C-alpha cells in the first residue's frame, strides 16, 4: 500500500483549504501546478490565487520537497541536522506602480510575517537594450513582488496551522488590494 509522504499530506491540506476559500468566494484559484524535477527528484506544488473582483495582485503559495526529504522520511539516509519536511514560500505579485506604497506594504508584512518568514521585496522591470528603439517605445510595465520564505521546514505537525496561515495569506492579499485601490 502507498504511504503518502509529508509533501503529499501537506499538499492535500493546503489545496483543499484554498479551494474551500475559493468556494466561499473569498479568493479565486487562478492556477495550479504539480511539478516533478526529474534531474533532482524534487517536487513542487504551486497554487495561484487572486481576489474575485478587480484583482491587481496575484498571491502564490509554493510547497517544495527534495529527494533528501523523501529519503530521510523513509529512513534510507539522514544528513546531519537535516529533518524531513516541506519548504513553504508565499509571494505576492502586483503592478510595478505599487512600489510607491512599499513602505506601507513592508510595515504590514513585517508586522504579520517577519517572525516566521524572511520578507524580500523585488522590482522586476523589462527594458529595451537598443537605445534607438527605446526612444520610440512606451516604458513597459514591470512587476513588484513580495516573497515570504518561511524559516525551517513544515511537516504534519503543522497541519492545524494551515487554516490560520491561509487567513493571514488572504488578509495580506486584501491589504495589497486596499492599498492598490488607494492609488
């Protein structure tokens, strides 16, 4: 009989909880990926969500498990100080114009998430490298991304934390939308 891994169990719980929020109308699930990297034997699960109406931000939740996690879970090997589990990352992508609100957004993210995750702000902007073409083009829109990389791995002991965690995730999405609508 197949024994589900930590990754499998957490994936099912996160996926179900996000679809419950979608069914309630609080978010709209706009993308889902379940990936296996055959070169490294890593697994990644990604769900993208947004607010149902007039969304300016896309929230992304990502779970990643490596071959080391799987092997140590099966007790086939154990690296020093390495415990099996899943890495959790959340990110929020919005139009680059929202960078002017980065102090307010950082205040929110530091207050809500800094204790459990590293908060990183990124600005991604495409550009035309040829000066003669650049003169005749409108500047393309870029992306402002806030990424939360959670400290340490999570496992089945954290399952009861999934719903409260997703409440904060949705709350952060709503905060971004509120700040974006004030521009």
